């Protein structure tokens, strides 16, 4: 049989136009990679990552790594004993085969596979997903630096839409592979430690200037609506919560009211159902909330009975816009 291979070397027909030489300058992806960083720190500063460019972190150990600009996607592979901060990622952050790390990330999606002993401080639009991983601690995003607020705005991240606590584990439904933190105090030892004693970027690790409201435990479910309605139980423990809650400027609270627990009328629950308000009923005493048929109908009544959650509530309210 005669070979047809000669057809590939024939001169092109004069009727075929040659393709123009591309003038698109593609970024050197090595400039957007932290690879084999050991015993030191690396920082990618704000406004240094082109739009739609992914970032890669791989094979790093005993390091502190800061990706402080918006990225399209981030992959973190085979890192150990390393602090990693990821600025708003418009796509997914993939974390694979990492161990003994603290990772702070804001992204559309967070996925872990093959990881152990990871501490996560998260902002995410969708459920964090873990697979074949264990000893994972997860808390709310609370870090900040000067450009972060603007980066959240550019990435179109709604700070009230953070489902960091709604973890999906591919391998187990009992929750034994991860722990949802109940208080920001549990993250106090997650500070950034420079591996070599050198100065680190100006990152607020306590969340004072963080654009994402701090939510823990039951308060993490409040962000389905943006209006907060507070009903404070006036009981013998009122003095405990007075300085924390009642001195907040009323302009910070949409529809704020204070009424005795015993005088909660049905009209309040009806208003919740009609106006899509979220009620936070703070139990300042050990009494049990009175059941009401409107509670289940509105689905927006939150009973806060643990005073340790009030500080998180204060942080949430402080971040609400004034009327």
C-alpha cells in the first residue's frame, strides 16, 4: 500500500492564508509558584497576579507563605508545618497531601484530600469538602490586611455568605475527621510565626479589621438574611450582657427592640415571617424559650443560650452597615 505521508510535506496551496503571529503575551507561570520553600517566607504582594492566572504552592516545609492578591485558582500540594494565607480566590483552592499546616483562605470552593492535622480559617461560598483527611480544625475567616476589603469587592464576594462550617466529608458522615471551632479564642495560637525571625507582612491575625463577620457555633447560620433583629431577654443576668450588647448604637441594628422575655408577643414572630428578619433571642437566664408556632414557620428564630457566643454576636453586629 502506498504511503500517504508525503501529503504532510506538500507546499501549502496559495489559496490558504497563513495564520497571524499571536501577540498575546502569556505570563510565566513560574512567577506564580511557591515551590520547595523551606525555612523562610515568601510573599506575593497585592496587584501582582494578572487576572485569570492560577497560583501553585508545592513541596514547602517550615515556611510562611502569603498570596496577597486575587487569583483564579490555587493548588497547595505536599506542604508540611507551614503557614499559608490565600487572598480571595475566584475559583477553587485545592489542598492535597499537606500535614501540620495553618491555612487561611477565601475562595468560591475549598477542597482537601489526603491531609492530616490542618487548621483552616475559611471564607467560602460552598461547603468545604474533605476526602481521606483527618484531624482537621475549621474556623471562620478572621485575618486582614489593608487591601483585603477591596479584594473582596473586586472578587464579588458577599461577606455575609460564608458557609465555612457546613463541611462535607466524602468518607465519613459522623464528623470524626474534623472539628468545627465554637469560639474565635480557639484560634488564638494560630498566629504567624516567621521561620527565621524576619518580619512578616502586616496581617491582622485577630480579625479586628477583617471584612468577614466572625461567626461561630449557632451564629454561623445567620447569614441567610442580611437583616438582624435582636430580642433581648431581660432577666437576672442582664448586667452580664449589658456592656456587650445593649450599648451597641441602635443605628447598627435593623429594627432593634428590647422587650422582656415573658412579653414576647405572637406579632413579633409574624413580623419575622413577613419581613424576612432574622431574630436573635439572647437568653440571659437559664429559662427555656417558650415554644411558638411561628418559630418553625419563619425558620429565622435563633436562640442563643450560651454567653460565650455573645462576643461573636457583637463582632457580627459591629460589621453591619448603619441605617
